[in-house]
């Protein structure tokens, strides 16, 4: 006789000598039996007839092809993806798809047609879809019955129709199925299943209930309105998700400290996608071993990211940034530090240029087309060349993913198709790493994280249910865009039963009801008040239970990081932790830096004097010191600079150096305007080429690699030609006497050096020209209002030239714009202001006083490379206001 236990109470008397069928490993562990599932039993049944479940890639590839061949759309892949939930519903229902091909709804007809052809295509290959499993097993068991077995079926508390019929066929005499029921609406489907099984000879057994209910049974009765909320059940509310996770894991760690085994604790959440990353990060901080069974696509982990990057690199002919990421990735580690520095300087942008660095990347020269086995062999060789398997072994998730890929390559090589082009093969690989999934945190032992459904039938002493809020538990009901609830109701008229919104709501409710049975000692709910600034409400199930939210308990600090944050606020309780002392010191430095207090040694005021009399200053140095003392300090005292790296586009400073060098070469033998007029565009082009060659030799600059250099070079040639014709460039009564020369001088007690672009002799004296590639006057030092308006370059040059040419009656200095082909307007600076600035320079150097103090509008910060060092930010306004 086969029996049904419909009101499970004390299950200790269940027989252990018969084969036990459980849906998940945790349930089997709790019963202390080997894990055997109904799915495995069904697979064994179809395997006896040389049929098996199709691999993921085969199913996906077949489905996409069938949809593309039968549905006219500009986006067949998008349509195929959208139809998958509807296909799953139809196959799970076991409906005769031929009946639906004559339905009056075109959507239903198209869906039934492609699903039927998809089934037939798989069948020709000896495969079935996962959702067909039980119906196909029922067919084979009916046509060619195998001997029934005596089974104990436990944990299948919400069986679908196909599972019910399959169990009826394979369960022999003496079989027992624990299947809870009741008069409440949540048991409606179970009552239907029990009625069917009774008609097939199953006997319903009711256990006698005593008053010795477990904690879980008391909770279930409370949920059904048949009892009070038991003790040791709490619901804690937190301000946000991170606080919730920290609070829960702190309680878990306290249990571990108190001697509770990790196997006696379980974390449960309906929304693994949201909570899993946070759980993993904070558990690592708290040094709690965690096992997360939530599966994520390979594309979201290191291995999948590297493979997707490999495809991007090959398809785009090895661009610098993507290729650098590929070769520098932790799974590849192919670039040495020396090669990386050289790559940054040269910025290779194709395969040949990368190989010039001494890298052997010939294996990445993929042909345009090849056979599928050859393609698979090639990608396996690439993974072997970069030693991806060995480098993956340091992460359990990555090595699991690598092993899954090995199986996928074998499956891929068996697929239909003669030759594939490279794009088609790459598309297959991207599909593989998107479809294949691995557990987020595999391993052994530790505290497990499960969904409510995966724990049905299990029991744990301590259960923590995370995310007990509306929209998560129960989950929001989503309507299928193709086979929606309206179409489902219409199909019921043809005796085709599909799940309705009410069925889903009852299923969710029954799932929660069975979740309540799991705890034996304590159950702790938790919820957050908001997430991403969106307010959240507690689950409606909390009202059914009559449980009120309360603040979490105060617990000990759960991690070293939390302890250190605490000590920052309570330094008087400081321990002897050297690291904590350093952290507090750094924290105090940052507090002062962000406060309105005057700058200290951590903000440029080092208090170490420098003898200004032994230093020689250029106009650029003095300007930097007058614009922002810290900028001068970082550049000329600390000698900081960014790592050398090739630019994608020519920079303004390089363009200026190029035009200066070109004019120096061009004007080498030119003295007067008459000489100048003899130069033509060929002369300019030749001089520009020589300037390019000189800078390439001196600075290792490859101008041809700059984006749009050919057009920019032509633009520069035209601009230089216009300058040679401009009246201001060389006056009719002037004669060039100096080009690109240096002059030493003394300027208000400071030793200076002036690099002068050009000096012309005129009837009134000397004219000093300084070339500018900008269209306006450059920024100067700060005035009393903090604006960078005072130009010191012109008066400094004026005094330097006057000291070097004593016989000259007058020295005039002009800023000449190459862009505008004219002189730039510049306001003369009073000597008193210049002298005061020179005295300020002397004092700053003597006192070692170089605070972060840019101009009022922070214009000088625009091209400064020390922003990560000075960290100016809003704090400067506080320091300014405090003054």
C-alpha cells in the first residue's frame, strides 16, 4: 500500500531503510540520507531509452535558429529571448502543441509552432528540453514500465502536475509521500494532487497531533491564525541594506563565538541577486566562512570577463587600452613591468606594434573562417598559452568555471555546421559565457545561504531570514508579455491548465508557510527601511504573524575594521594596536586638512627652508610659485611627475614645442622682412619635418600615431605660412639678432634665467618676442583679490635683456600669438608689485611655506597634474573663510 502523510508532525518514525527522494542536498543532509532527487530519477528513466536533457548551448542555439527561421523580425535573437518564459510554460504544462496551432490568437499560434519545431529538432538529436523532463519520463514509463521502487518522498511540498503523475508511476508498494494539506486556500493545489493520488490507490494517513509542537509548527499555526506567535522569533529593522547585513552577520558571528557550529545556522533570502554581493563582502570582513549557491553567469566573473575582452581585442585589431587590460589581467599576467612602462610610452595600437615590444602574440592571429573543431582547438590553445587554468586555481569560483568551459568546448565542437566565420564563432563563445553559470561562492563547510524554496523540508536550529520586506517576500508577481494571465484563462476553456496570478500568490504563500517549519531554536527576520533612497515596507506576512519590528540588539564589534572605526571616534579607549595608532594619526591629519585650520606640514607648509640664493629661477618657475605655492613645491622641490605615457592626441605643450623648434629652424638664416618674404610653403614644410624629427629623437615622440595628425599638420603649415606674412611677426625696420637663446640675470635679488624665443633690433632699441600658441594672454601670478592676472614674464625678460645688452636705450617685450598672427594685449605691472612678489618668494623658500592655494577661480588647476596629491576640493573655501 502506498500512503500519503498529509499533516506531518513528528517525523522521527519515518523509515530510513528505503530510498529517500529529496529536492535538495540540505534536505537530504537533515534526514541523514544520500541525496537523490526526483529529477535524477526521471533522467535515469529517459536515459534508459537513449534520450537525455540537451546541453544549455544546444538548447539555446537550436531555439534561436528555430525562432529566426519561423518568425519574421529584425531582431530574432531578442524575440527568441522574450519567448523563452512562454516556451517554458507550455513545455512544463505538457499541452499538446498541435492543438494550439489552430488557436484564434496569432501570438499563441506562433508560439506553439516554434515550440513544437524546437521539440522536434531536439528529438532528432536525441535530446529533450529540461522543462519536458517529467512528461517525457511519464511517456516512457507508461510505454515501457520499469519496476516500481519503494520510495520515501520528502521535501516536495508544492508538486506540479507532471511531478505528481511521475511519482504515481515510479512509487511502488510501501512508498510514503509527505505532502502537507489543509482547508486553507494555500493548499488548494495540494488537495487536487491528493485527490488524484487517492484515485490511483494511495491511502491518506493523518498523524495524531499532541501538544508538543516544535517552534516551526507553532509558527505555521500562527501564520494560519491557529495560535500565538512563539518566543525566540524577532524582526529587526535597519536603516539600509548594508546595515541589515552587518547586523545579521554580527549576530551570526556571536553564535559562532558562543560555540554554535556553522552547520547549525542558515541564512535565507528570496532576493539573492541584491543581497549576495553584500553578504560576500561583509562576511569576508567579519572572517565568516560563507557558501553562496546563487549562480551568476561566467561573463560576470574574472574568467568570463577575460574571454569577452579577448574577443574585443581581436575584433578591434588590438587597441591599446583593451589589449593592456587583457595582458595585464590577473588571469594572464603576461606583461612584465618593463614592458608595461614601454607600452605606456609607445602606446601600441595594433598587433604588429604590440609585438615590437617583444611580445609573442602570434597565437591571437585568428583566421576569418575555419571549421568548428579547429576554432575550439584554437581557443583552447590560447587559454593554455596564457596559463589560464593555473592562474584560475587561486579562486574556487574561477576554477569551477574553467572546468565548466572544458565541458562546453566539447559540446560546442559537436554542434552542426561545416565552416564558421570568426564573428559567428565569437558569438557562440559569448553565448556560452552568458548562459553558463557558477555558484557565487562554492566550497565546503561554512554558513550556507539559501532561498526559501531550496530549504523546503530541511531544519536548522538558527534561521536568519534577510530581506523580509514587501516586493521581496513575497516576490512581486510578473506577467508574461506573450502568454499573459488573460491568455492563460482563455486556454483553460480548452482544458489547458496554466498557472494564474492567484496560483502564483498561493504558491508563494505556501512556500513561506513551509519556510516557517525550518527553525528549531530561533528565527530572526530582518528588513531595511530604504534601498537606494527608495523607502521599503515590511513584508505583509509580518501582519499575518503578528510580529512587530524592533531595533537590532547591541552586539560586540564584529571585525577589526569596525573596531578601528570605533577607535577613531573614541581615542581614549585606544588599545596597543600599532595599526590603529597609525590610522588615528592619519585620521587626525585628514580632519585638520578638511578643517578651517591653517595648513601644516601635510598640506605643503613643511617648515624646512631652502636657500634661494643658490637657486636659479625661470619665469615659468616663478609664475607657478605665484599661482599656487604647492604646485611649485611638487614640481621643483619634490620633483613629482606623472608616469610617462603616450597621448592619443597631441597636447598643447608639445604643439608649442614643435612650432618653436620649427620657427627656430626656419629663421636660422633670416634677418629682415625681405629675407622672410623669400620663404615659401615648401620651406615651412621642410622645417616642420626637421622639427618633428628632432623632437622624435629627443623625446621619443611619434607624431604619426596622433589621432588626425595629417589634418592637424596641414592646419599647422597654413598657420605658420600666415604668420610669415603677418606684419607683426617681423617689422619692416627690424632685424633678427637672436633666436632661442638663454640669458642669466638678477631680478629683485633672485637669480633668474630667461629663455627668449627671439630678439629683434629696431630703431628704438630691442624688441623681445615670446611665441604663444594660445589666442589670449597666459595666466599670471595672483593679485590681491586672488585672480591670476599679474604677468611677470614680460618684466622679467625686460630686465634680463637690459642687463645683457647695456648699450641698448630701450627694451620692449611683446607676447606674439601664432594662432591670431598678432601681438597679445598685456597690462604692465608696477615695479612695487614685482618687488613685493620677489620678497614673498624669498620668504616662502626660507620658511618652507608652500600651501595649496590656487587662484580664486582655480584656473591654474585645469592642467595641473598634482590634483590627486593636493586634493584641493571644497576644503579650500573653509580655509579661505577661516583666514
